[in-house]
C-alpha cells in the first residue's frame, strides 16, 4: 500500500487523470478570510483528509504550507474523493486558478483546480445518459436521492435559454449556476440546473425536449426553397415587364395600321396587365409568407442545436402557400425530387421510381399526386415512427391508400415480380401503394409503390408510374 504523503496522482496505477475545478468552502470562518486575502494565482495548495471532523467524516481540508487551513473541498465532492484518498493514503496537490475579492460583503471566492486518476470518478449512478457530439459531452442528466440535475457544456446565453424553456414545459427549476463537481461519467460540466420533483413521465419529456434542442433541427433548406421561388417570381415579373414595354411600343407602331389591329394589340396588353396584377398579388402574398418565415427563423435561432426525428415544420399558412404554388407545376419526377429534397431523412427514391415517374410526365392530376407524396412524408412518416402503422393511414389518405394487393395478385409470380425492387443489393417487395385513377394510360392513372423500413426509419419508393400488372 502507498503510504507517503503528497504522491502525485499521475504516478498511481491507471493514471490517466481528470482535472477538477471547485470553489473552496468555509472561507468566512475563523482566520480563513484573512489568509484568503493574501492568496495569489501563483500559490500552490494541498488537499488533506481531516478524520476528526465532527460535522463531516469525509472532510477534506484545503491547506496552504504557510497559512495553514483556508477552507474545505465542497461536501459533495469530498464524499466522492475521501475513500480514494484513504485507500491510497495520499494528499492531492492543488492550484489557485481564480480569486474574487468582495470587500463590501467581506467575502473572498477562491477557485482551485486539481487532478485525480480518471478511474476515481467511475461511480455507480442511475443517470439517464448523456448526448455526445463529435465525442464531446453536451449535456448529462444525473439523479441524486431527492433531485435531478441537468449538467451542461454550453454558453451562458444557451444556459438561460434552456432554463427559461423548462418551466413552460411543466418542469420546475429550483436553481442553476456554475458546476463545481464532476459528474458520474467523469466529465466536468460548465453549468448545472437543479430540477425538483421530476417523475418518470416528465423525465422522458425532458429527454425529448433536450434532443430537440440539441439535435436538430434546421429549416434552412425550406427557406432556401421559398427564396428560390421569390427569385423566380422576380425574374418572371421582369420578363413580363419587358414584354409589356415591348407591347406598348408595338401598339404605337401599329396605330397607323387601323383600329382592328390596334384592338387586338390592346387585348394582348390587357392580358399582360392582368398577368402582372396577378403576379403582384402573388408577390404580396409571398412577402407576407416571407415575413412569417423570418419570424419563425428568429424563433429557431433561439434553439441550441439541430437534429431529431421530428423536423420543425412550416407554419400552416406557409405550408398552404407552398403547396398552392408548386403542386400544379411539377411533373411526377419533379414531385418526387422535391419531396426527397425537403425530407431527405425520411424518403429514399430508387432509380426505378425516377424512371417510372419520367415515363408518366404527361400525367394530368399533378397537384393531387404532389399532395399525396407530401402527406406520405409529412403526416404518415411521423405516425409510423410512433408505431401507429397502417391503422392511421386511412385517416390521412382516405381511399387513395392501399396497405396491400389482392390475394390473386400476391400469389401471381409475374405480378409479384413487378412489385419487387432491389434495395441495397436485396429484393424488397412493395405491396403498399398510393393510387390515383382506375383507367389504363399514363394521363389519368398513377400508382406509387413504397415500403416502410422501421430499422432505418425510412420510406423507400420503388415505383411512381402506370398501373403495374395484376393476376388478371
């Protein structure tokens, strides 16, 4: 057994170390305030066990070689370290890293830093785990007998944002501040928020809230889509304005050719003016939607981090405007590509889907197809995530959805082969489908065959085109 005092923790077995910061407790008692006023950042200290302390059997003194005892390691931290120091019969070296003198209140805050072997912090805990990004802990939930502590590595503004958000979600905050002890996972966190009376259900809600805050979620692509629509609108307005000026010039040119020609040109001009008026109205509407988006973006910018299963959605008015603008204009292939672009984490397109959609480019009911694909990614996917399955599909799609094919079709080799697609080198049978029309031909009828991969949380689309062959 090691018996010599002042042994450096780096010389202990398994000696990878963790640096711990702490504020010295008990500065106000006895002569410690006088000693603390004389400390500088260059001073070195020692942490020494005090076995005869009547108030705390785990007490660890903070000792200066000349001044003597200036205070104690905080009680909770001492309870973590005392048994380790006793087992190895050692003192720990510490250093002063921060001094805050407050003469008005006769207080001195002394922050120290010391190193301990990393395996000292491998405590048993019922903590709920931590979220890591690029190997660096962002937050950690740790249960103590009476309370739950949320530990954070973030900026002060982000701490305040999280602290103010919790009460609005029904989670009571007791207090928050700078974290001075290491967590059970061996990481020193910058901040803590103490939570009171959090039952299991609210712990789950808290975990979901933190995942949304730290994970996820950005609507930059959708805003870029609206920006692109606005740019296209401006180009169209410019083109129409040029045409209008040309028409006005032509009107003056044909004035001498008679009233009949002039009347025809006037009709063209009136039509162009009507188009321009319509576009101006659309522009005003888009400006209103852009304002709404900016409001949402300002709200989103208050979020800490971005990624979760649920995306932050458009405001309902923006969503309606978006659907009204693009739905009628997109071919089946374009509809697939737009949906995949907006919901890349939810939708996978197989080459066979693109090819079949290209073959149906003259399909008439484009708006209906786009809205079904939108519902597939926007409404149906979240319900699958929540294990609601096809029981909810009827409420979303109505008669436009079929969960499977008829028995005669599924037992027919040719029909079943037509509904089997290759995904990642493996055959994948797709019996679920969306349907529009019953007539033969690519103008009036289309089928969208897809399958749900629960392990990947993806909807894979293998066909978007004409009716596939059946048993009949």
